[in-house]
C-alpha cells in the first residue's frame, strides 16, 4: 500500500469515524442508553477501517501482504485516536473562536 494512499485513506476513515461516532452518540443519548464513548469509537473505527480497506483491496486488486495488514492495523488505531480526540477538540476550538468573535 502506497504511503500517499494510506494517508488519504486515514484522513477519510478518521473523518467518517469521528462523524459516525458522534451521530451514534447523539442517537444513544436521545434514547437514554448508557455507553462507553471510547469503546463505541473503537468499534466504529475497526468496522469502517476494515470495510474501507477491503473495498480498496478489491477495487485495486492488490494482494494482501503483511505490509497491507500492518497498514490496516495502524489505520484502525489512528482512526480511533482521531475519533476520540479530534472531534471534541475541534468543537472546543470552534466554540472558543465564537466567544472571541463576540468579544471583539
């Protein structure tokens, strides 16, 4: 798997993981279901990364090598990190910018 493809895939999967996790969290909050946000993010990261990787492997007709497996595992881990850290920090930054805009 080319490093450029891996980075593009990571950005796409991390974005979709973060957005999907937040959507599921809102649905579960509305239904008042208790859940662990980190476990939810981990499950979503695994499912989306594996699905995207299988789709890419089939579409590109590339052989499954140890390098591809390591890339998929790395993408799962990094997508999980982005989903647990990225969205909340992004929302926090946007809220802080809104407060600064109101002050000035």
